[in-house]
C-alpha cells in the first residue's frame, strides 16, 4: 500500500508530501514514518509531521548534511533518523572559502527573492539570486517590499521584470494583510516557499504577516538606517513555518555575499535572450566581444539587447568558470558535474 493512501499521510500532503517522495520508500521501509525537517542546529534537528513538532534522534549523522525542508524516514517509536529521501529541489551556495556547498533549503516549489523599494534594490544582486533559484529547480518570484514608502513602486517592478522572461514581480507592504492575498498563488496547500534576500529588506515582517503568528511568537523585526536604507540582521537561523490556510514557508538569514559557482544552467536560464543568440554567430567559439558576424553584438547595436546586460552576463560567466572547482578522477581526468539533489 502506498504511503500517500493512509489518513496520516494525507495529513502529510499538507506539509508537501507527494508521490515524488512516496515512490522512494521501499516496501521494507513501509513501517517508517515520513517527517519533514523544520530546523537544523549544530547538535540537533527538529522535524514536523501530521501530528506536530518532533525532535529527531541522530545516530552518527552530521547535521550539516540536512537542509530545512528535507523529507526523512524515521523509526516511529524511537524517533531515530533512518534515511533522507532524494530532494526534488535544493537551494545551496558555495561560500567564499572552501570547495563544499552550504545547504540553504530543500524541496522548495517557489523561491521568493525579497528586496525593497529603496537603496537596497540592486540588479546585480537580484540576478545572482535568480541564478541560484534557476539552478535549484525552483520557480523564482521577486517580492518588492516597502512599496508603501515610495511614490511609484511600478518603476522598480518594470526594472525587475526585465531580468528574466515570465518573471513574476509583486510589490507589497509587508506589514499589510494584503501581502498574504498577493502571494496566495504560490502558497497553496502543500506548496513550499522560501524567502531569501539581504538583511533588513523585510523578510521577517513578511513571515509574520503570512503566518499570522501571535505577537509573542513572531520573528523579531529590525529597523532601517536612514542614511543607506540598510537593515539590521534579525533572522539568525533557517526555519519552517506553516501558513494558515495552506502552504509552508522557509525563512533564511540574510546572505551578505552571494558567489556564483557551478551554476551554468542557472546563468543560461537567466540570460536566455543572450544564449539563444549565440548559435547564430558566424564563429562557433565567438566571445561576443569583437568578432565579425556576432549575433549578440548585432542585437546590442540594434537596441534590442542592452550592452550593460551583456557585460553582466560575461562577468557572471567568468566568475562561475573561475570559482567552479574542477573535479578530477584517479588519472587526473575531469569528471562531468551532475546535478544532485
């Protein structure tokens, strides 16, 4: 009998459980309990199932191997972790130092990239978040907060929408009850959203508005420094929240610097208007800088493609190439990278 057929697992479906995960459960594992990781700490992991919060027991597992949003199987009597299920999507980043990636969140349907209608609005930073969302396999949505503090939020929306094809951009007052209605298309029952963005853009305020938490349970919110519109860091750990009426939300701490590494697919998706022109160039190895018969440069000259967008694309491609570690086999042969969730 499939796990999704029982009343308990019907309840789990509201937490994001689906056939993608149920199909990974072997017949010999049918007695194990599916649970979703709600928070990850240095020495412990907290999870949730249809009955509520649960503290997982870990034998020798490293908590760094888990991400908020992961689905795992556990012994229903001892709460002992047994197996992590394959991820449908995973948002991860590579820090400035080191070769390993840092897990941010897993099994996200929609990544809400939060920025604000003030000096924090930064095209280059938004492009990096979009690349990570594309690489993760999640649908990106840009959320512009503090829309009530400017005369015309529409100019920010137009600029953000130009970054990627069919990119939803929503302008909200994070403190308003309308924020939940505006974001409801991505917060249906069983759908998981994650919030990413710089510190101080209103992520914690948005979490409080969407979850409707009581005042004593709400996340702390910071103030804005007037001289540069920068906020104070308020969220210190990733956590999973249930949205009343459907959906789940993962809040994340602000990321100070976001490097691109091993994200070729994400870059190609973001700059599809450029990468689709490349095959039309006269030379197969065209750098799109000075060669004759370059379709990219022709588009720039005709005004259908912005020169600064091409420069940002070229810079990100170069950074990705330089920062992506080369994995070698026993004889020094390069090993092709495979997307692994």
